[in-house]
């Protein structure tokens, strides 16, 4: 088959040239949009896909995902198709009213004793393509928001020594640490949090930042490495002022 493809692509023979012409012309074929029909079909498509996804979420995906959890609260919402990817021996506890993208990856360090644990509080969002690597313990408090493509790096996966790495040895103990996000933390898109870091209550970490050291509560932090930039006004204080 690949020999035939090659022969067609070379276009030396008139038949090969004709086949190539038909194959490329096919790519450019299109029909005009008929608003009354295609708009309706667009919405129908969306409704059918969403109804199917809801059915599989309610009757199949959520219960089988819950069966993998050590504890799960009420109203767990799996956002998207498929299931979050869980790798390794990680124990997972999830509180009430949590929304978890199905494109989240949760991994547990294989050689850890005791077993790595991930604890998620109530009313949390964990966005798409976020990875939570649990070295020892990752604690996510209540009302936490984690946007897409965040990385909680509780263990790095490889040692720094090139010979040990080439030999397939795991990371060393000093590279592993707990990560704690206190209540009300918001990690914007693409934030990385290193092992051993605690982020204080209500703190917001701006997009693309890398948090390598503890952050205090109630600040906006940004940068690589992330540093507090300004104090945030607590909601209670705003209400009082109003
Ligand atoms: C957190 C966020 C909303 C804060 O925005 P903000 O209130 O407009 O921030 P400020 O205007 O107070 O910025 C304060 C300082 O931080 C800097 N800053 C803001 N975001 C930054 C970032 N991602 N990285 C580095 N510095 C940043 C600003 O340049 C400014 O510096 P300056 O005072 O020297 O000018 C914003 O930074 C952010 O991350 N937005 C993306 C949100 C997101 O990912 N949403 C996805 C859905 S959850």
C-alpha cells in the first residue's frame, strides 16, 4: 500500500497523475451553507452529543469513577467525555459539589510508603489537562479553582543524577513533598506548583506562574518563580465598604 502511495505521489505515470488529481480535488470539495438546514443540524448535533454524554456520565462514567475513589461526596460532576486518568497507587478523596474535567490526570508515586493521598475539599473546580502528581500528599481545600493545564508537581518522576536516570531509578526522597492549596485558592491557566509548597487561603496565582516557595494568604502572586504582587481585598471587606 505504501509503495502504491509513493507511486501516486511521484506522478510520473499519467494514471498516477490522474489518481493524484482526483485525491487532491476531493479535499477541496464543499457545499454551500444553507442556513435553515445546517444551523438546525448544528444544534441537533450538539443536543444529541450532549444528551448521549449526559447519559453515559450519569449511568456509567460517574459510578465507575467513584468506585476508584476512597471517598466521594455528593454532586461530583465529570465535565467532558471519557474519564479522568488515574495512574499509580494513589488514594483519592473528593468532597461535595466538585467539578472535575475528564481530561485531568492524577498520578501517584509508585514507590511511596505510606500510599500517596489526594484530598479535594468541597465546591472545587479542576480544569482540563491539569495534572496532579501526588508524591506523598496533595491537599486541596474548599472553594478552590484550578484552571486548565495546571501542574501540581508533588514528585518529578526522575532523579537529577543522569546515571541513575539512565538506569531507570526513581526520584530521590528529597525531591518529593506535600502540596497544600488552602481554602479559596485560585490557580489560573498553566500554573505549576512545586513539591513541598503551601499556598495560603484566598491567594490567586496568575497564569503561567511557577510556584516554588510557599505563598501567604490573600495575595495575587505571579511570575517564575511566583512572588506576591499585591494584597487582595477580602470579600467581607468589600461588602463592608459597599
Ligand atoms: C490572575 C489575573 C486574573 C490577575 O489579573 P489582574 O487583576 O488584571 O492583575 P493586575 O492588573 O492587578 O496585575 C498586577 C501585576 O501583575 C502582573 N501580572 C498579571 N498577570 C501576570 C502573569 N500571568 N504573569 C506575570 N505577571 C503578571 C501585571 O503585569 C501587573 O504588573 P505591574 O503592576 O508591574 O503592571 C490574571 O493575571 C490571570 O492570570 N488571568 C488569566 C485567568 C485565567 O487563567 N482564567 C482561566 C479560567 S479559570
